[in-house]
């Protein structure tokens, strides 16, 4: 096709729909997700361990951060 086309394909339409759904949810909840702070940290740690070649250094770094950051118990 030449020139400007004024229609969206299905993937662009789906992307726009998902963007609006996420924005609406964030507005209603006041945040982007429903995980607690502790759950977010656990998820990040698991992801990092699974996708890193130096998992041991990540575990040590996480332990150091946890020592310096006092987390309240639930």
C-alpha cells in the first residue's frame, strides 16, 4: 500500500485496548498491580535467580539489601 492508511490492524487494536484496560485498572486501584511489597520482592528475586548466570551474587546482594531495609511483618 502507498500513502497514509487510516485503519488499524488487529494487533494494534489489541494493544490499544490493553493499554486502556491497564490504565483504567491502575486508576481504580491506585497502583499498577495487586501484589504486596513483599510479594513483589519475592517475584523479582525469583526472576533474577532464574535469568542470571551469577545467581549466587544476586542472593548475596538481596541478603545485604534485606539487612539494611527493615521490612514490617504482616
